C-alpha cells in the first residue's frame, strides 16, 4: 500500500471539522525587516449541553519560526478545560496556546494543529481575532452555527496510488448502528448519545448473514449506504472469531475449536471478504479491527510467564492465531476500500518492557503470515473494549516522590506508560521501526475510559508517598489495572473524532457502550461463551490482577448482550460530561 502524504502534514492540514460546524478563518500580515503573517482556522467540532470540542489549524504565511504562540479572547465566558498538541492557558477571557517541542517549527506555508475541550454557558461564539507571535490576524469569515449532529471530519486528501486514503476517518462521517442506537435511545437519557457511531462485532459465523433477531453484514452495509448520502462514510467492523479465541479468558471464548483454522478461513473470513468486495459497497470506507486480544496472549500468557494458561500454549504451538490473522489481513486488505487495523492490546497489558517489544514483533509475524504483507496493515487499534484512561494529567512516568519513581508505585508497577495516548504513540513508533509503513495510524477506543463524575480527581494526590500521589490523582478508578469486566465507576470517554493527536487516526467507540463484557454468573448459551470469574463482583482475584477484587458490576448478561445498568453507569460518569 503506497501513501503519498506524511502524517505530520495530514495532522496539520486535516484537522477535525463538521459539515455545518462553527468556523472562523483569519489571515494577517505585517511588514518589516522580517515578514510575518498567519492564517488561523478555528473549528467547533462537537457541542453538547455546556461543553464543546474545538480544533485550531495554524498556518505560517510569513518567514519561518522556531516556535509559536497563538492568542485570542472569548466573548461569552467560554473556558478551556483540556487540550492537546499545545500548552493552553487562560486568564479571564484571554487564551494563550504555545507550541510543543515537536510542532513549534513552522516553515513558510507550514501548518500545524491543536485541539481542546471547553465549557460554555449557552452562547458559544467563534473568536474572530487572533495573534500569532504578536502579529494580528485580520479578516475573519462569518462563523456558522455549531453542529447538533454527530461530528464529521475534515476534507480528505486524494487517495494514494493503491486506492486508499491515508486516514479513512478524515472527511467522513461514521456509520451509526441502528440496532445499538435503538437500545441506547430506549434508555432514560440515552438519546444524548444514541446518534454516536459504534463498531459492529462479527464474533460468530451466524452474524455474517444475520439471524432472525440481528442484522447481517449486508444489512449493515445497505443501511450505511442510506446514511452516506453524497459524502464519505466509515463503517467499523470488528473481525473476531479466531479458532480457540481469547485463550486466557472465558467470557469471550468463541465458537471455533483450537484446530478449526480451515473453518475460520472458509466459513468466516471468505464470506466476509466476498460481501465487502461487492462493487455496490465500493463507495464506503470500511475499517476492520482485526481479532481483538488474541496475538498479545501469545506473548504474555504462555509458558515461562506467571500468567501462563495452557490454552494459550496450545494456540502458540499450533500457530492458528498467527495463520488466522495473516489470512484475514491478506483477504481483506486486497479490497481497495477496506482498511485493516490490528489489535495491539493496551498499556495496562503490554506496556511493560518484557511485553512491549515482543508484542510488536508478534504483530509483524502475523502481518506477514499466510502470504500477507505489511502493506495490508493500515494501522493498529488499542484499548478495544477496555477502560484505560486516555490521558493521565496529574502524574507522569518521569515523576518521583521523596526519591521514589512513579514507576515503582503499586498502580503503575514498573510500566513504561501511564495512559493509552502515550502507549499508542510509542507503539506506533516501535512498529514503524520494524518495517510497517511510516504513516500507519492508531485508533484508540474511548467508549468507556472517560472516568468522570464526582470521583474524577482535580489534581495530584498527596505527596505522602508515591502511592498516595498516584492513587489520589489518577482518573482511572479501577481497583487494579488488570480489571477488565463491566467495571464499576467507568464512564463514556471522548466522543468519536478524527485526527485528535499526533499519529492517531481517530478516537472511536469500537466497543458499543452498554454491551456486556461477560456474565457475572454462569449462563448456558450456544455462542461458546464461558463464565469468567473476573466478571463476578465477589471474586477476590488472581495473579493477573494482583489478587484484587474484580470491580465488576453485578447481574451482568452474556458478553455482547445489552446491560442497562452498565449503560446508565457509563452515562453518569461520562467525561466529557453529557
């Protein structure tokens, strides 16, 4: 797969914008010994109750600069609450955004972008006056009204010679699954999020064609065509039915036995590929999240590791995870409008030194198995169906308390990363070093990692010890970083959006909020899903979670089934708040 544009340029030029979003474009020049000038595009990307998201594109139209400072003022009392790709401060109505070490240098005509979330009191007018390094930018366009529909994304770049665009989320809306949307809308308060895009989980053969109670793949693609209209639309699929699936857990076990690789190929992947290759759907951008949680198990849960599981040793020995993923990537990657993103776990699983590099090597092995090549991988997805915080603001991995490193805290436990954003960006760098395309992008599942509500810390913990410092300031309120099933206190995270940070193609809701991770007690079923004690709120834990309580909600149904109590919990604790 060939790509003609660098990701740095894309992040600069393809900042998030809505079809009817509030925008202002401001130009300015200044005469003198050195010519200065600027173009600023301020775009409201999403708006809810008393909050909003915005993206700002800064273009230098004057002489090159080594760093930049952008200033503007709000007229309606807006407050910036969280930002990225710039250091943003506010005093009264005046806002100052300063460049980071990696995006300060701007050549003549060079651009960069940053984004933030903010609050408003009902009126949210777009600023029309900006200064870049003290130079006024004049001549704003008239802003339009903020959006009331789900966020869309910026104009896309032309496809590469291989037919694929660099970031499929750029310039596209995302498919809203009508089945999930109906469940969400039926919940009290659910209409606030029922128009959000979520992933479609193909986790057994029957779902390819659909059942008497569920839509099949063609049903979803036909519905996507109806939603698409004249614009671009992304459909998100989770490909999830490997033989011996999820060898280290029981709640997400699958229908195929460890040796049924041929059945996986001919009855699952081949029919999916045949449907996706139908010319009728050539105008859709189809994103696949390939085999969640499987490959990392071959690194962390095999012989020689304290969390070894016999089933994982079986799958490593027979090679069917590697073969299955390679086959899926080859078949699906050959379709011009399909974009494969391989699952890469999350920081609380693979962030340790002995897991990180070995997992990246395993991803490369799978991507080149069964005749596949690295070009069939468009990117990677992290935190799928998990709860790891997107960004921890109150402590850094480099911090120490009384001479003790944050890495030595019980929570971090020698991990190299404190959150998903830093992990995703580091994993991307590692994968590129192993030969993956230099412009691969990462997806982060933010469907359940908001950790808001009254329990959300507003500052660091006490400096009594490194543990009080970390535990008092961390957003992620799980009992242990290894807890993964229907977590109590969790909240909806960042809304789906394109190009939110360097190297990140999108934040996505790949796991549909409100769909259970697993049953809290044994429930007979014909889907191959077992009972995992990590879904039992009375379970006192195991070596994988430091022998801690599971933190799971009670009375949960089978994995994938609607769990009203969880959905209400996620809405209550959403961050940004609903």
